[in-house]
C-alpha cells in the first residue's frame, strides 16, 4: 500500500506539471482533493490495514495530501493574477508612443549638401554673421555705388554703415583666402540677412552654402563637372540641368544653374512659372580682383565659386510651396520630415 501511495504522489506531481488552465486545475481538484477524491479513498482503505503499519501509511498519505494542496494553491494564485491583469487592459485605449525628434528640414538639407561636398574633398569653413563692409562688399569687387549696399537690401548695425549683417556667405571666401594658401577646397554654410519683405518666396533671414576651389589651372569645365556631380547626387540621376550666363561682381564669367522642374518634369507649371526650370545655384570663376583681395596671385592661381540657397533647395525636395512654413515651427508640418 505504501508503494501505491508513493505512485499516487508521483502521478500527482506529473499531472500538476501539465496544468495550463483554470479548467484543468479544477479537474485536478475534483480528482484528488474533494471528499470523494482519490486521496480520501486511501484514507478509507487505511482503516482496514494492520494496526502496526497504519501510522506509516497515515504519515505517507498526509504528506501526499499536503503536497497536492500546496501545489494546487500555487497554481490557483497564478491563474488568479493572470485574470486580474487581463481585466486591467483596456484594449480601446490608444497606445503610448515615444516620438523621436528629427532634424529640421532646412538642417537636413544642409547636412546632405555638406556630406556630398565633403565626400568630394571639400572642408567646411565658417565666418561671422556680423561683417564689415570691406569683407561683405569691397573685397568681393562690389563697386562703391552698387545698389546692394543700399539700405533697401542690407541691415546695417551702425549708422556709419561699417558693420552689417552679412547679405551672403561670400565674405567667408575672403576670410578663407586670407588665412590659407591654395589649394583651397572649402564649403561655407551659414545664415544670411537681407532687408526684404517677407512673402511666400522670400525671407529676411535665410541660409546659403558657399563653395570655393582655388588651385593652379582650375577651369570652368571643372566647375560645371563639380556642380553636375553634386546635383545628380542631390536630385537624382534623371534630373536635367542647364547653365545660364549671369552676372555677379565677384565672378567672371558667371552663371546660374537651373534644374528641370521637380513637379512637372519640364512641361511647365505654377511652381516653375511655366518655364519648366527652377534656379538652384549661382556660380562662376573667381574674379581676379577677389583673388587679390584674398592675398592670392591671379597670375598663378585661378578658382571657381558657387552658392546655393538652402531654403530654396529644401522647398524643392519637400514640395512645400511657401517658404514661411519652414520657420513657423508648426509641428504638423515639421513632423512630416
Ligand atoms: Zn514645373
């Protein structure tokens, strides 16, 4: 009989291990723990056993029952907690999400432009936002009576017009030339300021990236190749480009670069003013007077320079059609990028 009881205990242990639900646990209780259960049946049987082994059987049976009850309680608590947790979950509540921050679209554009030029061997240089008239105009070959010097275009810091908020990133070219000898291969990103009315196409404060390459025998062909290589990586292989002759005081010859309109693909639409083209950059060969101002001998060295408006490029990439949206900090706009 003692062997039977030990077998019963092993059987209970096995069955306990297989209980995976409240229902199975209930079956277990009905089988072993109720008055008509199997353990109680052995207590009945014990009454007919010989008096000398009764205490041994009793001890064995008690241990078996305590074991079954203990295991039963553990499982009962486990299933009870599981049910409670289930009740706590309201499946109709919206989930909690963490919103990852992103770079501002203008900064993303700046980063991408910088990365492309860096891979072509350009370093990054910076200059002050508050410039003097010499670096912003004179050294860049602006004539003393050039209209850009007028109050209409420039924010002057002092009434004597000596200090001003730089109107372009080009003065950094002069500062770079003055501080190092060729070969020079740098891009110069930064904020610029113009006294302009604010509308869907222009702001009084925006960003440019200037590029400067100076060495012996630098040619216009190299300028075109560099701009094209950059533009294909920035706008895709399928984009078409054209160079138009233009005029800037600090380059000679000068050109403006157009890209085929991203919206209509060149057939003409509202964004491209029905021309099929959008202007993305100004560029040219550095004027000998500018090289001289930077302390570089134009008889030995030549170079090219280019400039992009970062907001303009950002509008092209994002399809935003009002430049003011970039600075209103409306999260519904910014979270899209
Ligand atoms: Zn178009």
